[in-house]
C-alpha cells in the first residue's frame, strides 16, 4: 500500500464512490467531530473540492449505478436523512429518491444498475434491512439480515453483495453474509478472524477486501487488510494499512486497485491521506 495524495482536510466516516477513474469523497466528520458538506474529487494524486451537499451529513453511504454517483442517507445532530442524492460530474447534488425512513450508519454497493443499502440506524432504531434502489424507481426491501447491523463493510463482487462485520447493539460482529440478487437469498458464508466494525469494504479481482476497522472498543483500531473469498467465505491476510484506522472509506478503481481515504486512529486523530492498495 502506498500513499498517493492527501484530501483537502482530514475526514472520518465519509461516503465514497468511484466513477470513470475518479473517487468522490462526500460528507463525513471533521477532526472536531462536526459534520461536513464537502464533495471532493480525487483524481490520481490530486484532490479538489468539487461541490457541496445540501446539508452537512456523516455516516452516509455512496455507490455508483450506471453513470451516476449516489449519496444515500446520513445523519447530523441526531437527525437522519431519507434522501438519495445524485451527484453530477460538477459536484451538484439533487434528490433522486427517498429511503422509507431517514437512515445513518448505512453501507451500500451496486450490483449492475441497482444499489443495495445495508442496515443502518433511524436515530432510535437499528435496522436489519437490505434495500434495493434502481434509479428512476422506488426503493424496495429485498432481504432481512439475521440481526440489526450498523457500520458494516460492504462491496459487490461477481454479481453478489458481500457484508462483513458491523455493529449489532453495542458489539462488533464477525459474520460474513452474501446476498444474491438473482435468487434473493441472503446467507451466512463465514466469519472474520475477529469481530470488526467501522471497517471499509471494496471488491477487486473477484475477491472482497475488508480494510481496517476496530473492535467494540473506541480505541481498538486495526491495520489489517483481510481478503474474503466470496464463494467459500474463507479469509486471509491480504496486507496492512500504514497505520491502524477505523472510520475510513474505500472504493475499487478496477485494475488500478483500491483507494482508501481518511479514518480515525486509536488516539482520536483524524487523517487526510489517500492510500492505494493493489492486492496480490
């Protein structure tokens, strides 16, 4: 893993999505734990502010479907957003859909033209739902996880949705789940080596990668990059982050590898680095 640049400012819990080789880093919390509204574009080693969300939000999700980047949910000051925003190439954001309820602490990934939204928190109730959003259509529920889940690592691999770890109640979890949109079947396929939450997920080369994260402890950050076989659920150590981080975000740029940004360390410092990972 190598550092390829820096964001304009440190951020934790941003939502990220890749399009045409660029990474969109949206919202999150700054070093003072305040929600931000920045939309940042990362191209190669260059990062620049592209636009603003309609309001500062953190703990949202993002995914790319077709030519569109979508920012989903998010929270601020105890309130949660039900909006799904489409962010254009110039950084302008407009409402493109609505979740059944306002949700933060969500994760998302796209399989084909459909974005799947995993778990979350309404502000009072944790969620166990898997929702499907196809641009131009209403959001619908397609599956229910065995337990409510927040802050899971999620990615799409070979037409399947992979879900690892996350928080259930107040505890980090270790289950690896797989949802198949073709059969609408959600199943547990394995376990992480240890309970993990607030990690980032990305798919690359037919594998699912889980980056960083932490235990149930606020200071239990990890530097491990885990690989997960999406068929068998087998896990392996695929690499290491330069430092132990939770609350980072990641996305795949295809053959160019995985890009990870931001995060928080065990001392509470929030980071601005952009890292590139090319798993073997």
